[in-house]
């Protein structure tokens, strides 16, 4: 295998099933390492075309792990690229032994948002401050745990949001890069009950496998409404929003950093726990599991927040206080320090 050296391997996946959040925040972290610490990065994982395109557009090389044993393939790639560290942002069943073996050979190990036993094999374990994370025990852990919103790696730190000039609340609806639960079309239907109390604009993500059908249905339900199709970045859209209805994920964190109050829908228990933690800062409100909420409950929550500008202002201040957008630079600096030790 002929390769160019890489200081850091990024192990993540992205596509229709998983979405693009893991890939995009790894791109942001790799970009911070490249810009501020002159580190070379290489991406390793299972990447559907939208994810592969995003990585290539950011200027990073990539290798596929399809149909390979994950532990064996990673060990080979770490040696082939002479990697000094591996960043893991995964949801696979990779055994912690694989991380310990690489660490034993002098490779630094970083885990992002991973509460599994893999964190115990890391030099740097980075976690959001959920109740579960704060209550974790760390038996035989030899690394450093970085737990808090200050370490949040945003895909794209957005600019501060601007206020609407016409008095109409501009409502951003974004259900993730893949929207596996078809929440965008559901939101479009239930928001018809608001009787023009809001001006929604919709995002159809790059990894949505029925993107064209979703766009057609949105146009039929909301003639004249803005439908943003597969945007490369949500930053300019977030900057135009007065509030948002989103599936919890990286977008929720970007909204908080921009000071945009948001209502969160969860599609899994894991996302629900993280959403509850962010909501506890005051940046937004956790509505619950999407599959356990009625359309009317969601609609009522949106209407209530639209009618309460004072509450929206409080959320805006709380969001910017909780997440300042500098997480990628902080984590990159810690990784660079780890590389120096290696």
C-alpha cells in the first residue's frame, strides 16, 4: 500500500442511515488541526456519496472500510499512514481492545461523544455534559476526560442570528442530513395549523434518500415557501432564523451557538438524553421522542414559542453562553499537544 503520511486518522461514518453530523464535525476538527497546527488528516469509514463528497470538498483524503474487519483494517491503516493519533466518532461495536492495541503502539486515541467502554481506552475522551456522562465512573482510566459544552465541535460555527424586520417569525425546519423518520414532511403538514403565525423555511438534507419527493411534497404543501435543497452549510440559514424546529443533533448545537431558540425532537433515546442536557442550559426546549408526540403537541409548542418573544430572547442569551463556537479549536489544541507527546 502506497500512502502519504497522516498525523491523524479520523474514523467516522456518514450517509443515509446515520446522517452527516459525525462526518461534518470531524471535518471541522480536521480543518482546525490543519489550519492552526499544520496537521495532516485522513478519513476512514463507510461513506455514502454525500459524505464522501463533503470530505473531498474539504480537501481531505479518505479510505473505505466496507466489507473489512474494522479492528484489523484500522490497525493496518494506522501503520500504513504512520498515524500518531486516531479520532473516533463512531456508533459501531468496535471492541475497546482495538483502541488499546493502537495506544500501546504509541498511537494517541481520541473519542468524541462516545459513552461506551471505548472511552476508557482513550487519551482524550470528549463528551457532552449529559446526566449519564457526569455520573460515569472511570475505572483504570489513564487519559483525560473533557466533559462540557465548551468542547462541542460544531460542523460550522454560525454567525449570530439577526432579528426579523417584518414582525413575522421565521421558522427554520431542519431534520438532519438524512431525516430517516421523515420528520420534514410531517412538520410541514402540522405547521399548516399555525395560520400564518410563522414563516417556515425548510431544509432537505444531502443524505435524504427520498430528497426529490420530499421537495415536491413541501412545494405542494407550502407554495412559495423557501425550500433549501442539500445546502453545503446551514450557517447562513441559521443566521436568518428567529426560531427553529429540529431533530436533535449537531444542528441544535449550532443553533445554540448562534443564539437561535429551538425546539428539539429526538429520534432515539441517545439523542433524547443529549437534547435534555442542552435544553437544561436554557438554549432550547426538548419536546420528546418524535414517535411519542402527537402533531398537535408539536404544533402547540411551536405556537407557544412564537407567541413568547421574551422567552425566545432568554433562550438566545442562554444558547450563546452555553456554546461559544470555539470547541473545535480547543479540542484541536489538545490533540496537537497529544501529538507532541507522541
